[in-house]
C-alpha cells in the first residue's frame, strides 16, 4: 500500500516523473509537497528532482523552458498556467572543500550530484524527503520522517554552518514552524539567534519575498512572535520593531491581533493583495513626518513631524489617485524575482546582495521610527518592491483616518471615495484594525454598506456620526469581501 494515496498526488507532476523515468533518468517528487502530504495538508505546488541535467529535461519536454543563471531549472508548463518545477540533483559546493572558508555564504550552486547528496544539501530535514511514485514509498536520507513525527524543524547537518551558508533559512525556519505548528529544535534555534544579523547579506528581493510569504502563510501572528523572539524583526523592519518596543506590550498585542485577523482571511482562501499585506505590516507607524509627493526611487529623508490637515490629506490622496492608472493589483512578481535574485527556497544556498551598476544594494531600512512612506521608499530602492505596489500601500494607509471617522474628505463624497480602485483594499485593512482594537465597528458597517451600494440616502453623515448605527444592508457576497 502506498505511503501517500495516488489520488492525493498531482497527476501532471506524476506524468513528469514517469516520463523522466521512461527516458532513463531517476526522478522523484521532492520537498515541501512531500512534507505537506504526509502532514495531511494540500500542497500549494509540486516539485520534481531528477538526475537529468537541465538540457536533458528540456529535450524530454517540449512544453518546458529553462530559467535561472546560477541555478538552472526547468519549468514544465500545463494547461491553466500550471507549472511543475524540475531541478537536477545537486551537491553542496562546500562539501568539496577540505577546509571551510570563513565566509560560508553560497554564491554558486551548480555542482551536480546524486539523490542522496541533493537531499543532504537542502535546508531542513522535513524539506528533504523524496517520494517514489512507482514504489509508493518515501525516501528519507536525513531523518525527516522522524522530525515530522516529533513536529520539529531541524537543519540538515551543523546548524551553525547551514545558517551561515544562507541566513534566509532563518526566515524559512520561522515560516515552517509557524505554518505547521512545529517547534524549532534547540540547536537550530540557537544558530538562528546567533546569525540573525547576517540576513541583510542576502539578496534584498529574496528577503522581501520571504517576509511576504510570512504574511501570506496563514500563520503570520506566530511568525512575528518568533521573529521578535530571535530578534529578526529589529533586522528586517527596524522602524516597526522600535515603535512596538517604545509603545509597550499593549500596542504590540494590537499589532499581533491584526495579524491574527489577517490569518483568518488567509485560512479560508482570501489572500489579500501585497499592498494590503504591506499596509497591515506598517500600519502601526506614525503618519507624522511622511514625505510629500510620490515615493522616491532613492533614499527618502525624514521630514520634521507636522500634523496632517484635512485639506493637505485631500491633496495627497488626489495626487496619488491620479497616478494609479492601473487598478489591477498583482502580487509581487515572484517569477521575475527568481530570475533577478536566483531564489529557489530549500534548493538554493545564499546569493549575493542585489547589484545595481556594480554597487551592492543591501537590505537597509531606517533604524528609527519613521513614517510608512519612508520604509516603502527604501523597499523600492533596495529590495525591488514595485513602486506601484508601494504607492498603493500608501493610499491604503492615507485612507485609514477617513474610514475611522477621524478626518473628513472634504472634496469628495463618500460614494465617490468608495468607487476608488484601492477602496476595497483600504477597507480590508480597516477591517483588520477593527478586529484588533474592537473599535470602529459602526464606521466599518457604514463603509461596507456604501461599498455594497446600499443605504446611500443615509451615508452623507458617515464622518460625522460615529455613534449612530445604520442597518447593515443585505448579506455581503464573497466576491465583494474587501480582503480579496
């Protein structure tokens, strides 16, 4: 009897494995899909590892293309946009060295190897399991099944060496521990704490994508609790960490409750846009000192804190709304980041920081509490955050005091405001805030009513009567949910 029932396997991934085997190559399902299937979780995608070299994979599948420069992979395409990723067995390039260098950061990773070598070069034991679809057996070279049973995240080999090879593994360990409700093995946790300050050495786009994966995981609250435990939040988001530390445990708990509410949406399949995720992450930061005008491509200079007047807020919103010509909100371009930063999860070691014109651009954010615009500007500059997503996050945050009834938008009616392309996302962030604070439920119901196009005769006073409750008209359809 197979260890994983075949009806739970992706049929296209099985076709890829079997065609490679018919061509005389070894091939297995590998990595996260095997881990998730053994845990009873439906995998997001299925990956294949094979003895075939990239060019041989391309020869075997006409519906494929090769990607990457330092780490060559094949993407096999199927109907509906599905991609099965096929990687060649690799060996750890450091394993060939008699004496380890002082700098272990992996900058190349195209040393081909055997299936066992490929398993041993991966990051964590639970991510290094292979599945033989013909034999119906899990192939375990590293003790991953035992760690799955013990619900432990453990590095393969010396945790100190593995974290120095690729400090982004610290973020991946946090994500897997939070998502799977696992504990982190003590030696692995100690190495994470010891090497957390090395995270900025990795390619900033790759670091940013890992942060976004934490937010999309459905376990962002637990992820951020562990981030603070290992002191990674101070490295990744110094302004947010500094603000939460200064504001005390009550504000920190409010931020965690907002992430808890975000996780609730993700767990039912409502994945918010990246602009919503970033706005939720940066929402605690103060609005004072925000720079005027569009988010710059270069570093922004903090301005002297000044109160934001209603007229000035209207002007900022109007200017930014005119720039939002494309209302479509795509997620971070992960496929493009694969090409740019060579990120391949547990298959890759570290990569150098992203280089522009020969100058290394490290992950670098302001060290003190600053306005969200300044943080977003640095993400645009150093981490390849698309400026369109950063500007949309800014619009979402500017809308929050209006939605809360703290400020009026004098030049625009509530109905016109609700027709803005970013309004559903702004309302989603406000909904998370209401869930976190327990305040603003009346305002939320009114704006939801406006968005649904109901009770329009009574919405003119939405900014003036926060205590007056209007009936929430009708049932919202899932397609109108602002967290979509």
